[in-house]
């Protein structure tokens, strides 16, 4: 039943968080996918927001949110379910005891395990999302809408094409999963440590550890997870987005790009700054989003245990 809880409540929490972060994510993808050979279309996040609002209006910021909602549900529920499975493997192997909190290295390992498995499920959804957010020509026509994008990718590259950019997603999710769960648990442990210091009786300390943290402390722990996830492995996400928004059909298609060649091309044309283009706005949106995800997930598990 715990696995059912992880999937059910992770799905709800992920979709809730996506409504907060999606407009910022759209701007991030457009900043990341600007071509090398042409002058930059956007001077920065605010300029991108301004141009987008002028051309598409406020509702345009939520264009194509259906696929990302599915992606958020898949990603968040998979992360929580696989992370829980990783913990169970540690308990069964004797690496950790169920009576004690996992150490930080163990949490990093279970988070990385969850992220790595999630990446293979998530990449096709990410590819469709990115191509909806940053429409590109295919056979001379701008392809918009999730179904049109899916048809275009399958027609030009087959089923394998949906895993374009998988290396970037794998790096981002493996490292990001470790950072996401690790940062949240580390900050949570810090707050609990501060709460138990005045308690002199061991039983009193045990009671404190069973109580949920105040909402603001839960929010800080969740926000730190979101910022850590995005800040540490953002270049991998940038390269992944660029690979996924390249044309897949017609005369504009150039040589096939690998993760390494895309990384070198970006470094040569834009340097380190190009690797982190859109990082600021991504961290800005991930803080409240991750805070809401963890707060809603933990709250649902406490309130409605199955």
C-alpha cells in the first residue's frame, strides 16, 4: 500500500506543482533553445516574458500544459516510488535499519537510484513538452500541439526518436534526484536537530521527532531541494533541451548531434554562460514548486494513510 500511496499522492503533488512552474519552464526552454549561429532573440528572462506575452498573451504561457501535467505526474510519482523502493532495498540488504533515519550518503544513493530509473520514463514526455514550448520547423512547417509533435517525431525518427536527449535527462535526473531528496532530508534533519536540543529527556526527543515540522520549515526544506536539483545539473538540462528542440525533418536538418557534440558546440559559441542560460528563472520557479510538492505529498501521507 505504501507504493500505491507514493504513486497516487506523488501524481497529485506533481500536477499541483506544475501549475506553478509551467510559465517559468516555458521561458526557460525558449532561452535554452536559441540557435548558435544567429543573434540571441531574447536578452534575458524578463525580455522573453515580455515578447511571449506580446505575441501569445497570458494564456500562451500555459500553451501545451497537458503534456507537462502528464510528465509531472509521471516524474514525481516515479521519483517517490523508486526512492521508496531504493530504501526498501537498503533495509533488506542490511545496509540500513528501519528503526533509524537513513544517513545522508544513503539518501543520496536512493535519490540517484530513483532519478536514474525515472529518466527513462520521463524523456519522451520531456521531448514532446520542449517541442510544444519552443515550436520548430519540420518539413518547412511549424509543428505545434502534442499530437502533431508526436506524429512528426515518430514519422521522422521512429520510436527511438522519443529518447533523443536521454543522456542529458539521465545525468540531470540521477544527480538531481540525489540532490532533491538529499537537500530536503538534510534541511529537515537540521530543523529537527534544532527542535530536540532543548529536550533533556530521550522520550521527549522521540515525541518531537514524530511531530511534523511547522509549515514554514517544511517549505524551506522543499525549496532547498528544488534549488539544489536545478542549480547543480542545469548544463545537462540545457544540452538536453537543445537536442530535443532541433529539427527532425526537412532540409534544415544538419548533422546528427550527440550529447558530447552538442555540449562542445554550445561551449564554443556561448561558453559557460550559455550552459546556465535560464538557470535563474528555473531556480526561482523550482523553489515554491518543490516546496508545494513535498508539503502536499507528506501531508497527504500523514492525513490519508492507505
